[in-house]
C-alpha cells in the first residue's frame, strides 16, 4: 500500500510492535534498543507528510489473525535525499517482515511496490545500506537488481562488535 493517507493508530501500533520485536531479536534496522511507540509515530508522520509531494513512499502489508484481528506483517519506506544536488534520488531506509511471515515472498512484494512508487515519482537512483552480516536482505536486494557500490569496513557499531556497512543502489533510469 502506498498513498497519501497517513497510517491510522492501529497501523502505527502494528508497525511499532513489529519493529520492537525484530530489534529485540537483533535485526539490523538501525536501532540498538527497541524504539518506543512515540518515536515510531513521529517517524511515520514525517514519512507520510512527504508522500503527496513524491518525497516519500511507504508500503504496509497487513494480515488477519485467527480471531479476525489485523496484524502488520511487514512494512518499508523510502525517502527522497535531502541534499539539493541529490534530490532526484531516494533512499530505501527500512524494510521489515514479521519473522512468522518471512520466506514467503512478502519482502519481495513490499520492495517491488516501493520500486514501482519510485518509478512513478521519477526517482532516478534508489539507494540503501545494510549491515554486512544481513545475508537475507542482501540476497533479496540483489535478486531485484540492486548492486553493491561500496563497503565501509567495521562501520556499524553494536556494543563492542563492528560490522561492515554495505552500500547498494538500483538505477531506475535503466527501467524507463
Ligand atoms: C530481509 C527481509 C525483509 C526479507 O523478507 P522475506 O519476506 O523473508 O523475503 P522474501 O520471502 O520475499 O524473499 C525474497 C528473496 O530474498 C532472499 N532471501 C530471503 N530470506 C532469505 C534468507 N533467510 N536467506 C537467504 N536468502 C533469503 C531469497 O533470494 C528470496 O528469493 P527466493 O524466494 O526466490 O529464494 C526479512 O528477512 C526481514 O524482515 N529481516 C529483518 C529486518 C531486516 O533485516 N531488514 C532489512 C534491513 S536492510
């Protein structure tokens, strides 16, 4: 789902819950500790404010539990680069799928939706970075056409541990 409507409170809580669970399990999403709900709410409000202008896009996948309750199964978003000389480009800042729903193509579907939105908004290059040990994410990104253009060795700090930061890009001008 991408669009100009902001996420409702239920969606915010669902995204917060998924993010908190993944980060608590050590997922490489940029947080050291599970983010609190207000931080996620602020982030989502900021992202959705950019959607009408084509400065951001968000995709959210929802599934229904046995009792009919809605659960966020995955989400992702990109934002346009801020530096004036980088404005034609956007950065895929986050992509995450509920561990219970991983390995069934949802990550790829969310990513394809976000790439389609980027094409619609004439984004030229979609960038992203990932932690060097995140082989599942690396495999997904390569499968949809991203290439690695750089590596910062021992850049990502998690306590005393250091991981490489891998820099990926997808040139969407090739798809026009
Ligand atoms: C990365 C992530 C979003 C992938 O989501 P997913 O729904 O499991 O991925 P998909 O089922 O769509 O897989 C698509 C492709 O990715 C690759 N892939 C996904 N999980 C993989 C794994 N554990 N090992 C190897 N390759 C994997 C495969 O190439 C797969 O293609 P295939 O189905 O043809 O084999 C998910 O693992 C996740 O949320 N991880 C935690 C958060 C995170 O690390 N996000 C990325 C930050 S950069």
